[in-house]
């Protein structure tokens, strides 16, 4: 799916039209990961020993750039939801952890 050009274009266009994924996506599932990987300039697949599925990875710099741009939208929607600064910080940290960035990353 991550390698199919039509799907990649769909998610890139979807993201451009509605960039609020970091707020609304469930961080307990891989949906946000899949959608984000489709928006990166390129992705790679790796076969992991003992696994039936391949691991999908992208350039960490491209992924970090993608997430950083979306933080503006995350803060915007958190403000509309009247979240406290601490709640916004918690969500931001959870997003970075989800993607494997920061001290609590995978």
C-alpha cells in the first residue's frame, strides 16, 4: 500500500486538504503511521526475520519535518478544544513518542 502511487497521492491530497491528523488519530493504532508514510517523499520496506509483515520506514528527517509542520495545526485545534497548555504538551509528547522520537521513543 505504501508503495502504490495512487494511494500515496490520495493521502498526500487528503493531508493537504485536512491536516489535523495529529489531533484526531488514535495513537494506539498504526493508522497515523500508514498515512504519514504515504506522505513522505520516499519509503522503504524491510523484511523482519520471523515476521509475516514487512516494516515500512522513511527518512527520519523527512518524517520529523512532516510532523513539525503539523504541530501548528495540532496547536490550533487544541486551542479550539480549549485544552490546557499541559494537555497540549502531553499530546505533543505522545505524538513524538508514537513516531519514535524523543527520550520515550521506540
